[in-house]
């Protein structure tokens, strides 16, 4: 149930143009201060995880590891995606609420 809620909120963000996806767009959103939350796929490469963990740490953006590349991409109507950035503060808060209960202490900062 929780997983479907998170993925459907990502879809909602994508439809409302409140989401950046793919490595390049996600990094840009973090750098330019528009990212409110970054989600990295569980099956993303170690380099990708390190890149976003470091960038988000530096720019003080919450980051979570959640779902597979296929699930993230499918939820936003795209091909596989290893990272997404939520640009809307309200949506980011809602998604984080579900992520916190889902990951219960093993993700996020």
C-alpha cells in the first residue's frame, strides 16, 4: 500500500511538472536549489548513489533510496530512471512522510 502511494505521488508530481528525472536534470535541480527531495533507485549504481548522496548533503536536500529504476520510471511515465527530484515542497513533504514509515530509519538523512 505505502509503495503504491509513493509511486502515485511521483506520478502526480510528474503530471504537474513538479519533478525532474534522470541524472542530468536531477543534479541541475539540486544545484539550482529547486529540488526539495531526491529519490535514488535501489538498483542505481554505486557511483550514482555517491553522486547524489554527496550533492544532496552539500546542498542540504533530503535524499532517500527507494524503489527500482523500472518502478521509478514507470511511475512517472518514462523509461527506467535511477534518480528523480521532487520540485514542489508540499509534494516532497507528503512523499517523505510515506518514505519515513516505509524505510523506518534505514534511508534518508
